[in-house]
């Protein structure tokens, strides 16, 4: 039996290490709604999670999707900002 349902991951906080811009992490809420786990992200890739589940767990997958979307929207934002600076309005 193939499990295709994806569980939503609740992201509580995002952290970026100032000393290393490539490294960061997310604090996520457990499916029991009480426990909190830390998902480590390095260079845009979710690498580890502190939960006891078999890796990659759904926290890692959820954080990876969130990180991908965040990076995609950031690029779009940069593109939009860039388009405002095109000379021609004067
Ligand atoms: Zn996990």
C-alpha cells in the first residue's frame, strides 16, 4: 500500500545563523501538538530532524518544501524589485 497523503508541518520559527548564512533551522510542531522538533537546514537543504521517526521524516520533507517556496518567492521578489529600477520613467 502506498501512502500518498502528505501531512502538513506546522513551522513555529525559523532561525538563521549569522556566523554562517548557509546554515539555519526551523522549529516545527509535532503531530501530537505538544512536542517541538528542530529541523536543520544547510545550504537550502533540510538535513536532519530531532524527532524519533525514521529519516527523512515528514518534518524534513515539509521544511524542504517550505524552504523551496521561500527561496522561489525571494527570487521573484528580487526580480520585481529589479524591474522597478529600470530607467524610463523620466
Ligand atoms: Zn522529524
